[in-house]
């Protein structure tokens, strides 16, 4: 690919799977999907769905910041994957606290299973122009 940069940071979870934490294509950053994994320990965070949602968004913010952005302030689109839509309202509460101003566009879908059997995962697109 031309005119793209791979974003790598220790402030977001890393593993040996074949994907980049983020790919910067021009002014657009595509952030890979993240579950509620603590980047320091490599383990899922303990706690309720709100705590897990906060960790997911912290992981996304870390990749955006590494790419030169302003964390979640530069996010323009998020896809939320939940294994149980009964968590929807609680995820919304935690999500809304991380986007107190104008929130990005968003899609939320229920899926049968996520890697690591976590309950929530999100990917994002950020504009760094």
C-alpha cells in the first residue's frame, strides 16, 4: 500500500495476530477492534460492562494519540460489537461519558461471540486532518 503508515504503541494491547493496531491512510486513521484488555498486563479488565467499555475506549484513544491525534476527540466513527444487547444501555452510559461533546457516528451490533470471549469490542475511524 502506498501513502499508509502502520501505528504501533505499547499503550494499547498488542499480540501476535496478523493485524496492525492502526493504519493511517492520509488523514484517516483506521483503528483495529479492541476488547477490554489492559495493555500493561495483557489480561481482560475486571469489572462490569461499564469498566470494560471504558478500557476499550482507552485502548482506541491510545492508538489515535500515537498517530498524532487528540485521542477520542478525533474519532468520527465507531462500531460497537456486543455479545448481549441487554448490555446496550449500560454500554451507552459509559460510552457517553467518554464522548461528552459531539459524539461520533456509530453502529452497534450483537454478535454471537468475540475473541477471548469478551462481552464488548469496538473499532474506530479517526480523522487527523
